[in-house]
């Protein structure tokens, strides 16, 4: 799945050629989107690591979706560093703003259990899904429905919404992360179209793609784990989880999402056993190393040079830190 660029100088020349295009998007958006209205998506949560600075903006590294008062679904790759010790994790809900001065009704809750899918593979991103059980219930409305097999709630061409606090441009740097929650609408694309480039060789039915052939609208680093959802008469249906992609918002490279319909029974099973089991626990999913996650530190040039020295892998997890 990962395409290694063999020639360092050739890779650098391509990167420097496209850097102006990355830098051109400076409007403070999830790349091509806009700020979400306050209270529009009460199921949207930020996942924080309290060891990463003193502000919620610096602590946020992934998103998630409230699917029940004590349960959040997110991406497995977000939690690779927290499977055995999740004491630093917090879930922030009830606000669109990542700020230490956030006012209004918001909730910062500890995590009591982490469940990463047993078949998660960090090279292919297969089964990139995980659950967080919260220490206390959050009195907000969870997402209306989780897409299930045979009742997915979408078809190719369906316009879906993705939300997050991820980078607003690519390459990322500390100044491209918004304080306010962003949203963008992207159409669902057939996997065969998405997979028609060598970098994406190997997508399977556990994944779905969304975006535009011309690029310009996409999720990016820091949006990982957040929801891809569609509006229904009764509310919103969760159809995907932000997983990975080739850079961000580039032509012919779509965002890749975990298809939650394939994991509805797994979610139900974990929630059932977790609700009755009690106590702290974690399931460590399998898989090898690999992938690349851009952090909220460093300049775009430093990030490029780091990738170049490592062989330049561009299929990136959309995790913020």
C-alpha cells in the first residue's frame, strides 16, 4: 500500500514544486470547508492527551464520535500509544472550541477502557476502528444511528460531512490547526476509483473513500478518528471514521475512511461486554509498524526533510500528534 520514493532528490524536487499549492489554502478551514455552527454536532468529541501542553488546542490529537452516553468510537491508529496506559487520555465534548477559556456547557471526561479492533493493521489500515469507554456519562445526544450492513445509509455519490480540528493546509505546521471545529462536505467515491493510483493499491471492503477528483476538500492531520456522516430524516448516520490518505486534498487522491457498517456487530459486542465487565481494560489489536503521522510541532520544511530521510512515505495517518 505504501509507495516508497526511491530517489531522495527527485522526491524533494516534487515536494518543493507543490509547496506553494499547499501554502495557498490559508483560510483556516478543514481544507476547503468552513466553521461548524455551535451545537450543530453534539456527538463530535475531541480526544486529548493531557501531557501535550496546557491548552486543549495543543492536547487534541484525534477526534471521535459519541455513540452512547459512555462510549466513543474513533480510529485504532489514534490509540496505539495508549493501549496499556490511557491515564493521560481525556474526551472533550459539548464545545466547538479548543480553548482553555472555553465557556458554556462542556465536558472533559476520563477514559476507563480502550478497545482496539483485534484485526487492526497499522500498515494497511485494515480494521482501523477503536472504542473508548468513558468514566462517566456525557449528557449530550449521541449520533442518531451507526451504519449497519444492509442498511448503510449511503451509496456512491452520496454527499457526506466530515468534521474535525485537523490541519487546514498541507504540509502541516503548528499554525495550521484551528481553534474552532471545521466541517466539509465530500461525496462518497467508489473504492475502484479511489484505488486507481499506485499509492492506494490494496483498499478493501472494510474501507470507503470520499472526496473530489480535483482535490481541494478533505480531512487532514488531526482529524483522525472523527466522523464521516450523512443526514437522514431522523438525524445523522455515521458511515465512516477518518483513517488515512495520500497527503491531503490532492487531485485524484481521496480520503480513506473505515467503513463502520462492517463493524456494527463488533461495536455492539464490545459495548455489551464492557458495560457488564467493569474496570479498566484494553484490547491490543495486531498489525505491524509503518505509516506516518504528522505532529503539531515543526515547520513544513522540517517535516518534508524528515520524510525524505526516511524514504518518503506519503500515505499518512490523519492523527495530529
